[in-house]
C-alpha cells in the first residue's frame, strides 16, 4: 500500500487525538519545511530513519526513446534518500 498525505494525517489523528484539521496542518507544515530546506540545498537528517539531500546532475547527452533522436539533457537537481543503518536492518529483518 502506498502511504499518501491523507494516511499520515489520519495516523496522527488516531494516535495523538489531534483533530483531523490539526493533523492535516501538521503534515502539510512538515512537508513544506522539508521542501524549503531542500530548495536551499540543505540536507534533512532524521535520526533512525535517513537523510534526504540534493544531488546535482550535470548536462549530459541523452536520447529520445520514442524517436531515437540525440539531445542534450539540461543540468538539474534531484532529491536523493539514504536510509540509516537502523532502517536498513529493520527492512532486512535484522532489527
């Protein structure tokens, strides 16, 4: 199952007895803080979970898969995630 924002706010609502509106605002606020942090090329480290960071891709040669035409891909920034050792162990049944 894919977790969406609604699932996160419902989990807060059920676990901590926030109102549905408060839960939705909390999730939105956390995600907005994360977006702003990454937009400023800063990392987000969540202990016991992982690290979100920006990876800068250079301009490179690519190919249109539909037409086979060569083209140049513009430089861009992408968000990457690296799990902590604790999360990797839990995912692999060791924790």
